[in-house]
């Protein structure tokens, strides 16, 4: 996906980093935007999700540091942090976002820095 992005948008730089987000310090000035997609909180419905959606949760478990990750992302980003959340879930760390964009099943909370 990243190679396809660079081929289609050679003038727009994009880097994907794979490491512990809480310990990442980043370059001086940091990125403009940090996008967080933490594991969704466990739901209370009785029907099971499709197997392809259950496997990542089984492998990764819950995301107990998601609230801390929001704070780290807000310190790092120079403009905003965008967090993908289930439509009816509370905001991370009980912090109200500056604004939200709602879809049918999810919302994106935007925190300005």
C-alpha cells in the first residue's frame, strides 16, 4: 500500500513507523498529524464478529495504554491528532475532541495541538 501511495503521490511524503508509540520521540518539530487507530473497546453484544475481525483482538489483546497513547501523540504532533473510535464509544482519556467526523459505524475524533 505504501509503495502504491508513493507511486501515485510522489510529491506528498508519507512515512509509516512500526514501534512503541509511547516511547517514540520523533524528529525535532514532530509530524504535522498523528493518526491513532487503537483496538476498539470490547463490546457488550452477544453475537460474534467475523473470524477475520476476531483474530487481531485474540493476538493483540485489549489496548490498555490507548489513553496514554493519546497524550503522547498530542505532545508529538505539531498540528493535530486524529483518533478512530467506534461511533458510540467514549473519547480516549475522557478528553473531548475539538471536533469529530461521524460515519455509519465509526467516528474520527480530532484534537488540535
